[in-house]
C-alpha cells in the first residue's frame, strides 16, 4: 500500500494562543519543545508544569497529549481530557436531546508534570460511538434532518438488526461510522500552552476567568503514564 503521509507538526510556544479548524476525521498536531534557556531555568523549579487549554468555538474538538510523537502517527497517548459525558457516553433516551453539533464541546484543560522537554498535543473532532439501537435511531434522525434519506434507511435497518441479536461487539459492527462522516462539520477552536512552576504559581492564577471557583473540569489520566526523564540538552532523550 501507499506510505502514510508524514504528520504535519505545528510548533506551539508557551503563552501563545493558536486559533485553528479541524475537519472530518483529520487531526492537528502541535509540538511544544522547551528551549535550552527554559530547560536550564526549569531544572530549579519546584514543580514544572505544562498547562494546555483547548477552547471550543464550534463542534466538539478534543485533545490528546503524548511524549513520544503525534498520536495519529501511532504513538501512545499519555494524557487525555475526559469529562463525565465522554466517560460514560450517557444518552438521556427519555427526553429529546438536541443534535450533537448545536452546542460547542467542553473547554478542555490538562495540567501535566513537565518531566519531558517535548510534548505532542493533538486536536481531533470527538465522534460519539454509535453502538446501541437507540444511538442508531439518533443518527437516523440526524441524517433525515440533513436530507440523507437513503443513508438513514440503512442505519434504521442496522438498528432493527442489532435489536434482535445477542449483545456481541461483532454483531454491532455497522455502517454507522461511514454515515456519521456525512454529518461532521468542522470544529473551530483556540489552543494555548503555558509552562509554569506549580510550586510557585497556582494554576488558577494563569487564567483567572476560566479557573474561577465552580468552573472545575474533571480529568481522567490515561493509565500508561510517561516515565519521568531527567532534563538534559540531548534532543533524543526520552525517545
């Protein structure tokens, strides 16, 4: 087969805000790399931290962070923001839920121990899984609303078929993912990274507005924690 195109990486500097757009199932990968002077200073900090903030404008942008390389190129994800909805993927089936794209996703924040010199921060669109008959019916309605009637018919057939089958992952493999792509608009977002000394500065002093009391965001750390590295000026350290 053809070799995959190399992932394009955009440098991001501390305290620099980048506004961008991610389309369909594409990803945008940002590289935060500590320069020499910053590294030398950070060695003496009590608790060097990298704080990354993803602010959605439209759609459901989502971020993952790795110390090994861009996740879309197959590298292990070390940190990922997950809110309550994403964790449980809850659907309130009893009442009418608005279509998924009528409101922007959550503000996502990660505060990471800056134990590495380089971090790869990747933004993608969060796509809700379509597995249960109810989730298929939801997708069918969204497709009809968008004028994709023949696709909606197929999703309804899949929903009816799943409803009669025992619960097995193989039985639940349907064409839903293909048809979700028809509905995927683009997500617009702003992303900012801050390097700071957690021993000296409280995180809520970085962005007082979005970190005021009551604006708490839940966070789940992916279990494969990156192993801490000693700081060095060797660019290959940690890889």
